[in-house]
């Protein structure tokens, strides 16, 4: 039986419920696939569509409009986070060679000699926080098992990934945990269960279109 939450799909309501729960918990695509029988490719596709919903008012519980770069204590970001700043930070985020050189020990410091982000800010601490911000998003998306996203502006991708990372990790921080998994019966207002409920409610009103 086709799900009411996704138009023209062969997925059942139970599969969609489990996928949405995995999304709300920040579960890897491999884990969601093993539990639901849904292909990893389809899980990524649905998850990216769910990610777009996180900009809607029901999800302001997990973020305040304008509270930018919430993952880190970075006060300058409130004044500086406009499209131009995100554009520079996005160039850093997508510079795979620079990050790889540091991870493999080819460079002692995370900021490279020609760091674009360092040139953007007045002090090293802020630049380091900005680059740490990109690494934090990298880590979350590596955990999810999501690869690159083609055909879109890099700045837009970074902003979407930041929003996704921030909201899910805030939900996890606000959740009761059992055996390293957020509790499904958690009554907390900002828990993973609450995020899941908001997503299901949103899909009930406006199913995903294929």
C-alpha cells in the first residue's frame, strides 16, 4: 500500500515513519536502509527533501531566525553571516584537498597558508571557529553517509547542510538516550521525537512530491 506522506511512491506508511524517525535522529543511511528495506539512494533523496522542510516555521523550535552558526560560540557571525560570508566559507568547505592535507598530517595547522576564511576575519580565533564549523558539518554528513550534491550553488548547499546539522544535533542534545539511541517516547519539546512529530505532521498536510 502506498504511503500518504509521499506522492506516487511504493513505500508504505510504516517505511516512511521509520525513515523520518531515522532522519530526526541523524541515523546513517546504512542503518535506516537495514531497518526499512529502502535503498540507500532513495533514503538520501527523501532525506534531502525533508531537509528543505526545516526552514519552515514549525521547526523554529530548534533554531531562531538569525541565530547563525549556532553550533559554535561565534558572536561575530550574527553581524557577518550574509551571502558573501557564506560564499567564502563554502569555498573552504568544498576545498577537499586542503582539508585532506591536514587530516593526513601533511600540514600541522588546520588553516592553510592561503586560507580564504582567515582573510575574511580580523582575528585568528574567529577564522579557526569558522573552519571548525565546516569540519563539524563534514563530520555530520560523513556520519550520515551522504556524498556530494550536484547541480546546485555551493553556498546554498552549505547553508542547507548547516541548518540540517544544527537542528538534528540540537534535537539529539535535548533527547533522552537509551543504548546510544534517542528515546522514541521522549516527551521533550525539542527532542528527536518532537522533531519527528513535526515532520510527520508537515507531511500529513503537504506530502512530498516526486
